[in-house]
């Protein structure tokens, strides 16, 4: 048996909140979610974020996030990754300032 089998693998699920809500309201909604395998908020910038969950509860986490309502706001999942590095690069790229191009 490998240590990874005992500890478990993580999945990182990216989501978008429309309209954006503050982080405290999102945390409260995640903490009040039913079940023992609640997702853990890893990163949130006001409109987009990442949650961590066990690989065995990935589908349940996606269903939970898609069904979650925070007032008028709703969450929509955008993708899943096995590493936090790849999830941040793929689903939460840094917002770069727009520059006017001169042609």
C-alpha cells in the first residue's frame, strides 16, 4: 500500500460566481453544506475560485457547487484538476491590465 492511498488524493474544482459575492458569504455557504466531505476553499478572488475535495467525492462536490445559491448569486463549475498548480494556471490566470495597441 502506498502512502498516497492512505492519505487520499485531492481534486481541485474551479468555479465562477455570478454576480460576485464577498468571501465571508461564500465560506458560510460552504460550511453549511450538507455531508461530511465538504469542499475546502483554496482560492477566491471575488468572482472565481478553487475548492479542494477528495478524489472520491469529486462528483458530489461538483453537484453541490452547481446547486449552491448565495442570495441571488449562483455558482457554476468550470473545470477540475488533480494539482493546484495546474488548476490555477488553467482556470485562474492572473488578470493582466489591458494595453492599447498601436498599429
